[in-house]
């Protein structure tokens, strides 16, 4: 670990950790999905909220008039609905869960990345940004993200969502095999 990241890493001893049960977490996500449908009439998902929030960041760069005239943002204008608050709550909830489980740490370059691609923080951030951009583009193209298709669509037994899940897992396995193969 680099000196810079070592000073930020905090990890609880193994005896202080709480390991989350995947069955309870899965049931909790299913329950949350039902609540979202019942209370808000919308499925779980974050890419629409990301797209709406992107207009806030685009306005200073391209101007508010260009954002207002953009056909994409016209079809889904920024509004502070449950989806945006759900998006805000995801990192907050992840942080709380990591602290509660004793596994929180700030790691700029994960070990698995460092072993394959080296310790460069800049390379890691560029890779993460480009990967995120590709995933967001694909999610918008597919009409939903992993939570929208995988959780909400899967619970509704939507054929498009099951197809999305199959392609997502197959692609993930293939890319992982390429990126992390033994040299």
C-alpha cells in the first residue's frame, strides 16, 4: 500500500466485524422494492436520477439555455423526487453499513487493481470514470440500470430485465477474465 493510502486506511479487527447475511440483505432489498412501488409508484433505480442531476453539472458548462433546449433533459427534467433522494441515500447508507460492520476504509487503489495495473491513483480514477461512463451509457440505452432491471424488473418477471441480467453477468465474466487473467 502506498504511504498516501496507508494513512487513510481504517479497518476493524476481524472480531469486531459484522458480516451481513446475503439472505437478509436480499430480503431487505425485496422489501424496499415493494415499499417503493407501494408508496411512490416507481421501481428502484438510479440512472434516471443520475441523468437528472447531470443537468445541474451541465448548466455551468454549456449554459442553462442549452440544457433547457436539450431533448433528453426536456424528457426528464430535474426534480427532487424519491429517485434523486434514493440516489443520495445510497452512498450514505453504504457508508453507515460499512462503519457498522467494521469494514470501512478509504482505499484509493484496491489491491486487486494494484496487482494488475500498478499503483497509479490517476490511472485508477481514469479507469473508474471511463467504466462509469460506459455503464451509464449502456444503462440509458437499455432503459434501466442493474437496480432498475435486476431488482425491480426481475421482481416483475419482465423478460427484458432477465435478458439484461443474463447479458450483464456474461459480459462481466468475460471482461473480468480478460482483465484479471494470469500473465
